């Protein structure tokens, strides 16, 4: 997953930010929905942080921002961080996806080894 994020967010990339955010959302959310039944909450948070830093690094390189400029661009007056957006497209967090474990279903699942034997 990190390799896919790296491929989309190269520091010298000239791809449109809207396209990058759309592809990141698609790739990351597809991956997260597949693994949401595992114990992956910390991995989701780590990937969110990794992707956020990659996008910020890409934007800093592209616009020749210092850290102070990037922070000014993505915080509100109270100092809270705003999501990275390109028009209507927003970088969505995968850490917000609820992780649900499979429930134990016991005897509700029919066993393929009981019953009539196929000859």
C-alpha cells in the first residue's frame, strides 16, 4: 500500500492535485474496506499519516512552501488542521472506517462434511 501511495505522490509530480486526491481516496479506501475485518486500526492510522505527509511534501515542493506556509494554508484561525482539498475533492481518512470483527457463527454455518456423501 505504501508503494502505491509513493507512486501517486512523487515530490516532483506534476499531476493535478484533484486527480491525486481522487486516486488516493480510491486506492486507500478500497484497501481499507478489504482489511476492515482484521485488527488493522493502527495500520489505518499509520497509512493516513503516511499519505498526509506525502501529499504535504509534494505540495511544499510544488509551491516552494516552507513549513510555515504549508501550516498557514491548512490550518484555521484556531490552529486546527483542515483536510487537504482540491475544490470539492477532499482527502478522506481511512482511520475513520470502523473495524468490525467477524462474529463467531458456530453451528449456523452448515458443515460440508456432514450429511449425504456424494458418490
